[in-house]
C-alpha cells in the first residue's frame, strides 16, 4: 500500500482563509479580532514561532500585538502584562510563548491568563471544559489541528482504535481527550502510550490511527504499524545533515518512507501537523471573539 499524503500546508491555508472571511464579517460589525503574543527572551525558535504567528494573524485581517521583553523580566512584571492584556477590550486572545526563563513560574503565568482569552487552551478551566465536552472549551492548537486533519480528510475516528504515543500536557493528553469526545472527530477507542508502556510496538500495531508525539526522530518504524493504518506525525526533530547548507534537516517521530509504504494515509514532516498549529491558533482567536460578543 502507498499512503495518501495528508497535506497540512494546504489544509492550514483553507482554515486561515475561512478565518479571514469570518474576521472580515466581524470587522463589518465593528469587531476586529485581536491576538497578543508575549515573547520573553531571545530564544531563536520562539522568536521564529512568534514572527510566524504575527504574520498569519495580520494576513487573516486580525489585530496583532507583539509584546517583547528581555529574559531578565521579573515574574511580577510579566504578570502585570498579562493583567493588562486580560482587560484590554481590543485583545481577544493571549498567548505567552513557552518556554519561559527558569526564574519565572510558568504555571503561575498561564493561570493568570483570562480563560476566555486563553487561545493556547492550556488554562485548567479550558482543560476541564475539554474533558467534560463543553463546546466553549478553547482547545490546544496542535491536537485540535490533528482532529481537523482527520475529519476534513474523511478519516472516520468513530469506533477506531487510536493509539497516541506521548502524554504531554500540550499534545498527548489533549489529543486523547479530543478523540474520546462524542461526535465527529471523536468516538474513538483511545490508548495512550508513554515511556513506561510495556511492549509499545505491539500496542501501536493494534492501532487504526497512530498519533506520534514523542520528540524522538523516526521512532515509529514500519514494523510497528499495521497495513492500512492512518499515521499522524506530530514530531519535529532536527537531525544533522552535512549535505544541506543549514547542516541539519527536520524529521518527524515517524520513519516516513518505510511507514508510508504500509499506511493508508500519513502526514509528512515538514508540511504536516506544523502548519495546522498556527491555523488553529487563529481559529481559536475567532472562537474567543464569538464567545465574548
Ligand atoms: P514531551 O517531551 O513533552 O513529551 C514526549 C512524550 O513522549 C512523553 O509523554 C514521553 O513519555 C513520551 N516518550 C518519550 N520517549 C518515549 C519512548 N521511548 N517510548 C514511549 N514514549 C516516549 O514532548 P511534546 O509532547 O511537547 O512534543 C512531542 C513532539 O511533538 C516533539 O517532537 C515536538 O517538537 C513536537 N511538537 C510539534 C508541534 C507542532 O506544531 N507540530 C507542537 C508541539 C510539539 P513520559 O511522559 O513517560 O516521559
């Protein structure tokens, strides 16, 4: 079998266009959706992510605010910025780019964000809403993007055995919670694997849908995947490649070529889940606007 490629660049573009159309309609009613991204320090990857988010926001016709502060900022100063954004009526979504410097308590900062503006979906109020199936939950962008990739590519999750590899707060756990919700994109039978799972290859081989969010380059090999499975690769890993000008390439958590030969559908890296994350951030901002007006 040769897998169908699930194209996250194309789908991300469609979602961003849908968001832009809705943002234009809101603007006509005098409401401009606004997203604030807070960047602390000089982490190059964080700077690049924040730049992409700002660009996507502007392209969708939204109001974008970027707050940058040096790594030496105190926690109290950062909390004051969050407080100010919480009460700013032109801002509907707030995202504090992680990781934060070690002297700042990340939990405390994320807890301070008004849950109604928590477009990353990391606040316990939104986590709780997601678990109980409350449709007003703002859902973490990466797993929510994976659900869009499945549903909009006609992949039925109902009754399917989905195996999620990874149990992080930002990907694995919300991914599993989304897949067990009732309704489209849910109703799956979900198994969550992690570093303590016994005989992980056997568990993954029993999956109709494999979702890899481990952070280990090409961890999922063809012998772990059954013929015809759908494989979603969330991983983004840098591996050295002296033949490239940059000296490295990006690969996922799945050994793409060999798994693509067995799977019925697969996401590439790059160009798979990655572009969906920003698209869902914009979609979440729109949801926050609609729920606030
Ligand atoms: P974390 O490091 O927070 O979590 C990794 C998970 O994988 C943990 O639950 C860990 O288990 C599990 N794990 C690690 N090694 C093994 C192993 N040998 N066998 C089984 N399970 C294992 O990573 P994230 O969830 O934040 O990210 C995962 C990947 O997704 C990364 O490559 C990251 O870059 C990428 N990512 C991509 C995004 C995108 O936009 N496409 C967004 C976010 C992340 P345990 O809990 O037991 O330690």
